[in-house]
C-alpha cells in the first residue's frame, strides 16, 4: 500500500515540510520561518504542521530532518546544532506522544547523504561523501553503502574542520569559510556593497553575466572548497563526492570547483587518486527524501512502528 507521511526539514532559517508518499513523491508542501523562541514554540510548530494533514489523511508517521548531533535509533538529540535551545532531548518520543503517530529524526546532512545513496547521484556507490553548501558546510559519509554515523553520531560535520591557527575563533572553521554568508561578504567587499543586499541568486546572476569581479571572487571561494575536497579524497578515498545545497544548482559553481581541483592535482608533486565530483541529484529536496527513507528503514528494521511508543533512555556522552 502506498502510505503517506508528513516529512519535515528543519533549517536554520526556515522549516520546509511536505506530504509525501512511499515513493518519495511530493503531494503537497509548504514553508514557514524556523522559531527561535524556545523548545515549546518549536514543538508547537511541528505539531501544527502535522495537524494540517492529519484531519483529512491517514498519516503513517512523521519523518524529521534536523540539525545537530542525533542518535536516530533512539530519536534523541544530544545537540540541536543551530537550534541551540535544544539539548539532550528525546524529540521522537515527545513528538510521537503529542501527535499519536511514529516519529523518526535524523541529522540533516546524513539525510541528504542517504537520499543521494538511495536514488540520487551516489546510488551505485559503496563509499562516497556528500558536501552541502548552505549557511555552513554540512555533509554525510557513505561507507559500505550505508550512512556512516561515527562513535558519537557526528561523522560528516564538516563545518567544524579547522582551517587555520586561530583556534579560538569561529571564523577559523570551514563552515564559516565556504558558507553562503561568507560568499556574500566576499562579493560585497569586492563590489563595495552591503552583504545584506546580496544572495546566491544575485551573485550567480552577475557571475553568469560575465562580471569579472564576481568571477574572481568565485574563483577564490571555490578554491577553498576544492582544497577541502582534495583533503577529503586523500583521507577517505571515496568513489564520488557529491556537491549539494542551494547554490549547487549553479553549473558554474561545479565547473569552477572542478577547474580548481584540476589545478591542485596538476601542480601536486605526487601521483595520487583524483576526486570525482558530481552534482547532488536532489538539491534542496535531499533532506526531506532522506528523512522519509530513514522512516522507511526504521519500519523495515523494527517490523513496523508502534504508535506513540519509543525507547528513550540514551547514554549521554
């Protein structure tokens, strides 16, 4: 039977939600601002999204993609990432009790990696990496055909990679050097504009129009990404590295990353395996599709969810 699910992708700026069927087809969708007033308003928003569909549909469950360090087996958030009002919280259990349906939750980067490994650009790969260029740098690692989570569920948190020797500064992190905010700041400085006047669409409109200043900035911006891809390939040796996030829709971005990567391999004095980069197939839809797949895998592993009941006794690290 083709069941229906409420699938919710919580981002730093907005919450994107959809009614989806078991084949990942979107039947309806919407978007609202992410609330930062605390845990209670946050849970209320999630419940309200569910109730939008529950009155007229037979919903099988809620599938969540959220930022933070998460034990998806227990549905427990150790940290909420950018949602710093969440800490050590059994989100699946609480939301399941409130809504009366099973709930799964997984980290957003891992959801994107799962989506690409399931039906996307990495579907034929056993070992691969997803890099998500957004507010920061999210990601996920595919190992032996499955999402690799790590000892503390934080594998693929590329934003926290140190880029220099300013160890006490957030600006030292890869997420601050290759996120959308940094790109807007770089272009604004070069064009004598305010960063608030710019976004990814405006920047690539200028770049695709041949603006020499913006193209030069993009060259610098994508070199940082290419350098990190070089490093990740050396560390993990994946079959492919998929680039995702909103700006990954821009073919020019992928072309410039590839050009800089080619240069790095050309000047490197040793012969080593080269990274193969591809565009993510699902772009901004990847988190929701991966969240849906997470729910389905829980159903397969657990022989079906029991409504409203979860084991929520995590071991805090």
